């Protein structure tokens, strides 16, 4: 039997259930990656991929192809309507079976179901597998049979109900699973994946210099984190000036590593007595990702609508110039600007800073969380619809287990607390590199002589604060009162 393995968000060989099934059950295995530009870049779809996503794929797909070649196989690239391309390949290869791992975002899941139904209608065997999550989103229910909207009880049920099994080893493919003649494949260089972002800035070079989008790199990163950063994770994960997080989010998003592999590796370190402090906190973050998909599955409109309906009429402000200043890291609040510049340069932002910049946009500027989510979606290499939606609704107080809207981050005190020596700010806002630590998070309070010595002229070298935080906080609370 000849089986086509359709890769999409599972760019790995190990712990890949679809690939493993194909190798074990088939005489010939054909790995393919299909690029349906009309679906993947359809702006009307909530999970149409952003520019940073394209930059990552541009380098991840050749790496996956090289890994397959090392195992005696090959990756076939085809561009066009997904169902049409699968039908062409089935006819061209005489394939009897098509397999893939399930996706869980609303439009992609629905599209995959339609494709499976159409293929089966033509007599093709279709098998799908779970490889993106540790549990199926509908599998965990409250005592009354509904979905969870608060994380802690979800975590308790998840801990008791979900058994995380051992990962699957890389299957043995070899030349024996290859066809006599490989079908034609597109050249990825022709796919125009080195795209620019919405603002016209081509930051793909910096992204390439920051990340290595491969399966091996994902495991190296996890090992490095466990060896050096995991022990202090509970505290250090909030420090953007430190390597206190795993930075695995884009690798999980693209499936270079599976959540099961991460979970298994952490538990093995705990059982061997190597890792204790921080393990539970880290695993809860993996489970938070599961919770995000649980919520998205049950509330598929949350990418554009607040989960808490009372926030639907919230009086957001239409402030295009303010939005642009936030996007470019020119708000005059150093910790906010550092985060936004890190995002533009690397396609990633530290999670604590994501919360700070989201609070500033939604509460200091009263610009809607949907605007922030759209900007993150375009610029994040880990632009995961479930996590992105959950994060922004959390910050805006309108989502599952959200921070109350009236809790408004002070960007100065957040910077002072989590970047106490100013290293993070000085890296990403080099205009302030010579400002003393005492004043780096609020340079407008520094004496004129200090700013002269640091070669900083506010309003010229670095902007003055675009809003007064105290006044902005009061305005946000008054806006909240209008929907109570």
C-alpha cells in the first residue's frame, strides 16, 4: 500500500503519529507539504498565517526535507488547493491512503474534515491522529458536562484524567519505503516566503539570526533549559533580562517538538532527581496551552469576540497614531518600547513583557485587544491562535480566567520589578544605554544633567511618554464603569 503523509504543523519525524502509522502499515510512504495560499493567507480567516510564520517556514521546510533525506526519504512540496493537490498525488502515485495529524484551530479543523470526507468519498483511506495536544479539547468537561472557563479546576481535572504516554521514536523509513520514482516537487525558493510585515519592514534577516527552525534545535533548546534554567523557573520566568524561559513556543507551534516529548523529558528529569524546583510550574504552562485550545474549541468566536459578553460594548478608542507608536516601540515607556522592538526584531517577546505591552495598549491607550492580537499574529513566530487569543483576552479582562480589567499594570513599576538593572531595556532601546539604572524606566524623572551626560534629549532622541499613566488609569476605570 502507498500512503501519503501530509505534514503541516508537525514538522518533525519523532513522535509523529501519522508518520509512524504510515511507515508501520505501508509499503511506500510519500511525505508531502502542501501550501494552499488561498486558504493559508486568506485574511477573512482568523488563523490565516502572518508574515513571521512565513519566514519560519521558509527555513523549516528545507530542514525537514534534509532530515527525511537522511532517513532515505524525501519531502514533496506542492502549491495550490489542498484537496486538488492531494487528489493529483493520489492519482499520480496510485496511493490508497492519506494520513495526517489533526489541527485544532476552527477554520483549519473544519477544512481538514471536509478534505477527509471528500477523499473518503473517492475511495481513499484516510486516517488522522492526535499529535499537537496532550488531550482532545472536548475530552475534559466540568461536573455538569460543559467546558471550563477557569484554569485551576481545569488543571486539576487535566492532572487526574490525562495520562501522558511515552513519545514515539523516529520510525525506520529507509529506501525500502521509497517509491521507484519520486514525484515532482516545487522549489520552496519560488514560494515567496521571505515576506515583509504589515508595516513594510523586512525583519526576516533578524529572525533568521535568532532562531534555528529544526527538530534538533528544539530538543537542544529543551535540554539547555533543563540544564541551566529550569531550577529557578518559578521566579526567573518573569525576568526578561534573564534566560529564564524555555523559548520553546515557536517549536511547539510548528511541531518541531511535541508537548508529549516536552512533558516526558521534564518528568524524567524529576524522576532522576535532576530537576525539582520549577518542574510543576513549567508543566502547568504546558497545560495552560492545552487550556487555551480547550477554550478556543468550545468558544470558536473568541479570536474576534470577547468571551465575557458584557465587554462587547466596551468603549474602545479609535487612535491610529497611538496604535502606530505602540507598534513601533515609541510610547515613551521604556519597558513597553523594549518589548515592541524585540518583537519586530526577532518575532518573539518575553511573556511578562507581552502582558505589560498588552495592558498598556488596552488600558493606558484604550485601544482594543483585537488590534493588539492582530499585530502579534502578524509578527510572532509562535503566533498560535489559541494562545494569542487567550493572552489578549486575559490582558483585557474579557476572557477565560482573565485578570480583572481594573488591575492595570504600571509600566514603570513593572520595569523596575522585572528588569531591575535595566539590561533588557538598554538592549532593545539603545538610546537609553547610558541612562543610569535608577532612571532608565522613567527617564523623564531624571535630572537634566543626568540626561545630558547620557546624551538623551527627550522628545528628540527618545520620546516623552505619550500618556500620563495615572490619568490614563483613571480614564480606563471610567470606561469600565460604562459597561457595569
